[in-house]
C-alpha cells in the first residue's frame, strides 16, 4: 500500500537528499555479471502483514523455480531510510533489488544515480513500457527520461460510501459531481450538540487520505510548467480545489467542529477507521480499504469513482493513482541477475495478478489489469477502471522527492485553519518555496 503522510514525506526527502549528495549522475547499467551462474541476490521490501509476506514470498518461490541458479534473500519491513543508508554504503550485504512505497522519491533515485537506469535491460528484453504499463504508472517510475524504477502493483483512489446510511437518507446513488457530493454530505450529516452523531464527509486535510494532492487530481492539475517551474498559483485547478474544500468545511459545521470530531476517529489502518465504524458516511480512500473493511466485519461500504468538478462532469471515472516501485541498486555487482527478478515481478502476468489478488492492490501491467484471473469483485473492478482511465493522474516526480507536496500540504493546513487568509498570495508563496527547494537540491 502506498501511504503519503507529511512525516513520511519529510523523512523520505531528508534521507534521499543525503543520498543525492553521495552519488553523482546516472551511469550506464554497468551489468557485467553472468546471470546463468549460481548467485544469491538481496531483495529488500517494505511489506510486513502476514498475507503480504506470504504473497511476495510465494512469487519469489515461483521465480526461483524458473531460475534455479538465482537464490533470493528477502528482507521485509524495510523503510526507505534503511534502503537509502544501504544504497550509500554498498557492499555484499546491501540490497541488489529494492522496493519502495514512496513514488515521490523516484526523481531523486533517478537523478542521483542511486538506482540503475533500466532502459538497457528493457531494450535487451524487448519490453516496451508504453504497451506494458498504464500511463500514470509510466509517469511515476521515471524522471527526465531515466527509467530507474518499474511499477510493482498500484493504488487508485475513489469514493467510499455507506450504503445503509445512504438508504436511510433516501439517497439512491453515489455523487458524481462536487455539487452532488456537497448536497449528499449535508443531507447525511447529523449534528449532536457541538459535535456529530454522523458526518457526511470529512473535508479537512488531516482527514487521513483527504490530502490536497488526492483532491486536486480531480481538477486535472499540473504542478509544474514546461520549464519545471512550480505553477500551483497559476493553474486554476488548485485555487478551485481550495475554494471547494473551504465551502465543504463551512457547509458541514466549520473547521473547529470538524477537527473536534476528527480527533475522535480511530487509527486509519485499524478496525476503528471512521468509514468502517459509520462515523463518516463518505470518504476518499484507496482500494485496500475494501479488504480492511471486510476484515473488520463492515459490509455496508460501496465504492465509486471520486466526484469531479461540475464543469468537468464528462471526466467522471478518473482518480488519483500511485503505487509501489522497484529498482536495482547502482552499487549492485549482480545487476543482470537482479534484472531477472525485477522483470519477473513486474511483467510476468500471472505473478502480477496473483500478487494483486493476494494483497488487494491494483495490478501494474495492462495485461494483468485485463486478466480473467484477476479478482472479479465489483468493488475492486471500480479501482481497476480508475487505474485504466486515461484521465487519471498522479503527482509528478521531482529532484527532491515529495517536498513540493509537503509545502502545498503545509499551506493547506494553514489555510483551512485560518492562519493563512489569502489564497492567491499563499499559493504564490508555495511556488516560490518549491522552486527554491528544487534549485537547492540540484
């Protein structure tokens, strides 16, 4: 699962900036090893749940059966910080293959040379990324023409809604536009003193997955211009998103009341998530929530694409897409053997489908997305359709990772709380800070 939080993004940006200072430029593949000889490679990844570990270990076992001479030593529950430290240090115990949940770091992985450019390997294996992977996944796995990672399952964001609470309110279908979302959210909200017994929708930016980046995707925003300069103040979609969010906050009781209620929510990834307890009738979340809700005994959640602006109603069906990435350490002396594992995990249709089915993530190849072996649950198919939608978008890679998103999100916190009152000048300040940070990172 991909999880973007302020703390994680800051930590990742800081860790990668150290890595960038230790590496200079992107080299050629530098692969000289003989992948037909007996070899052991190290594979580090971040998965930790029992079903996730079983799924990835099963795929590794399939790979080793196909390549009996290549033995894979797997290290699980590895953070980006640990990966970055190991990539800087190198050595026989360092990873040859690494997987990360943080697509925001791709720009730094590629520009610093920490991960190998996979283009020579793709060419050798006759793999065309344009016909193999969905458009958004192609975008977040490369930077400035350097394809240093490949997608390994994805995440798509949509609207979750409580079917029982909808029926009780006389609402027959999920909203498709932002005005419909507002009307439904107000209708579903039940105040109780200075709090709520039920909230229609949590618009606050601290509301777990209700981040500026996830919302702004519905406006089809572009964070940077053709010259790489930040343009969040000049792209009208950002201001429109903030105006919509502020209107939602006011319509549902105001920031202070919403924040007080939000502080009663359980852990995002636990059984007491507000979507699963019925405290919130609608919310934005990824495909993984389906499995979590069922495990928690919650069977009333329906799913649909997240609503779009009223003036973009024809684009309904799109959403924000991100995912897990995998690459080969530039310090590895076993790159050809490492490539065999990367190629198998990212392009073998059965491997991708079985992994996606097991951990309830979106497959990352076009063939796997259309495979009859893929989980045919209607709710899951909603997210498959979002991932395949040509209008779906992702956040672009940057040389300093997700720092620009943290800057935007920090402004969002200040603006929604009233600390920052001028939207135009606030977004201009975001652009100035983002450009400054990127210049310093180069």
